[in-house]
C-alpha cells in the first residue's frame, strides 16, 4: 500500500457544530409536524382547549421525547452511522416519541383518541427523515471525507480488523499496515529497535490517524505518547487490562495518584436494585407477552408434535450451572451424534416455525422464567454452554471474568456486537458492562435491544467453516444445536 500524504481539514474544528446544526434541522421539522397535528386536531378534543402557551408546552414536551430517544438510539450520529442506519434509528426514535405523546394526549383529553393523524404524521416524518438522512450524510462526507490511517498491528491476525474497517470505508481508509513483532525484546532499546520505532514515527506523520491493534505494551506506550505530543488521532483496540483500568476509582491519599480497582463485581446495593428491577420487569413482560407464549407454543406443537421447550445447561455467576429454557426452534434430536454443532444462517435443522421465532428472538422469551427464578438477569453477559466455557477458557484464560455477574437475557455484547463476534471481542464488551455497571446502563441496553432486534447483522449465525471448526473441537462433549 502506498503512502498518501496527510491533508489538513480546515473544517475539523467545526465538526461538533456541524452535527448539532444538522440535528437541529430534523428536530425542528418533526416538532413543526407535531405542532400542526396537535393544534388542528387533538387540541380540539380538550375539555378546555389550550391557548398559545399550552401549544408551546406540548411541542416542547414532544421535542424532549425526541431528544431522549434519539440520544438512546443514536439517531443524530451523523458521520458515524450509514444512511440506512440513520433512517432506522431516527424512525425508531420517532415511533417511541409518538407512542409516548399519544399516551399524554389520552391523559389530557381523558379519552382514547383517533390515532389516524399521528399515523399520517409518522409517515410524513419517515419521508422527511429519509431525505434528511441522505442529504446530511452526503454533506458530512463532503466536509469530512474518509480519514487516511496507518494500521500498526502485532499479536493477533490483522485480516479480521482490516475486513471490519474496510466495511466502513466511508470513515477510514487503511493506506498502510505495519507489523510489530511480539517476539522481539522492545524493552532492550537497542539500535535496531530504536531505528524501527523511528521509522514507524516517520510513517505516522504521513497519515491522519493511527490504528493500534494488539502490539507489545512498551511499544504501544511509546507510540501513544508520540501521537499525543504530535496531536495525531489514535484508534486503539483495548487489552483486557485496559478495560479493567477504565473503571478504576481515583485515590489521592498522598502526592502520587492511585487507581483503585475493587475487582469484586457488583456491590450488595447494586445486586439488590438489579434483582428488584429483574422481578418487576420480568413479571410485567410475562403478563404482557402471555398471548405470544401461547401462540408460539401452539405453533411449535402443531408443526411436528415435539416438545415446546428446549433446555440446555449454561454457566452463570461464579460458574454456577443452570438449565436455560427456550422455545424449541430446531427439529427433535437436532444432533443425534451428541456433540455441539452451532447453527448456521441456512441450517436445515431449523424448522419453519423456528426460523420465524429465531429471527424475531421469540425463542428467547421463556428465559423470563429463568430470570424470575433468579438464575439469570435481564441484562448481563449471555450465559455460555458449559463445554464452550471450558473451550474458550483454554484459549482465553480471562474468559471466566465475565462470570462475576449473572448471565443475562440481553447484554452489552448483544447490543454492540454481532451473533458471530469472536469470543475475545465479546469478552471485552462484557467486561466493559461489568466494570461500568449502573441502573441507567441497564435501561439503555434494554432500550437498545429493541433497536437491534430486527437488524440482520445482530442475528446472523456462524459461517459454515466456523461452525465446522467449533463442532470438531467440542465433539467430545454432549450437547445440542440450539444457538
């Protein structure tokens, strides 16, 4: 790959302002649409219609709802999301805001009102959002074209990261890759290592950013300090130790800064609040979703007469093994040979009913019973199969760290990762959740789960070659093929 000289962007310092102004445009258009619908229809059904001040209050409330849901779903992340994801995030935020404002209108008018005007408004908003997302993304790309970066990698193969970055060539263009040998003694500071570092620093000066991926700690520290001193943007894949330090507590007992990591998982009060939230929300979900349970159970039983539920041993907090409950989505005796075969995208073992419930994640709903029992939490690292924990632990000694909390129905890795994200990357995501736990983070993940339910990249299965590798590795274990 040939080097491309760094080019300064005179608009870089205005990036936040540009994003803010672009977001204000769509927010204003949506608020205007609601103002028209409220004034010309719903206000007429009030016992005492609002005047001008009341109209402004209703519009402001609607605007606040749009702001909250767009922050949660990332609807205004211009330049970060692709156009179609912008449209999806904005539309989802608008639907949530419209639902909440309809509840407010119902309370104010004391009657269930005709949803027709809001539906028409939603359709108009979708059209406006689509146009806005397309124009704003193109404008942003003109002002801020793809950043030319240098990739510096070490221990892990670079092909995976390169492939991921190439899918976002609207943001990054990897112009050159430099390999750092992990076997070399970089602490020795010999003439050879110093010359190699000097050459890397020279190359850094040719690009607009640097991606640092799993290189030896000493070299990484040198390069990070160099880039900081030269005001060069860096993108670093974190090590496990980096994630543990991110949540450390600052102590100032004397004139040397200390970072305290308690390393005990959740505290008693955090566990109490989390358990209380699990019970309340899972009971409410069980009541609301009971028709879905009944219909799904009937469909599974009617298809082949087999059992409705599928059970499988999984690991949760402190390595405790429990029996997870799911709707059966595969044929009976999916794995007669008795070893694990992970599902692929077009797995013939998946029944027609199973394909639907897997796509919509309905097959996961019976885990609400596990949550009520206390085996699981609503939010947490996905509980892995016993044999997979043993397999991953042999490859990744830090893998048991994720079992400092209960397994969850959804989690940080499910929201920000993919179904076939590597075990090592999922571990990092799960540790980011454990180390930064809060009730607000749980609520954010629950709401984000709604967004990813219908995104293909979050539900895709293992590729065939990966599936075959795992099956061959764990064939000595007993298991079944459910995902």
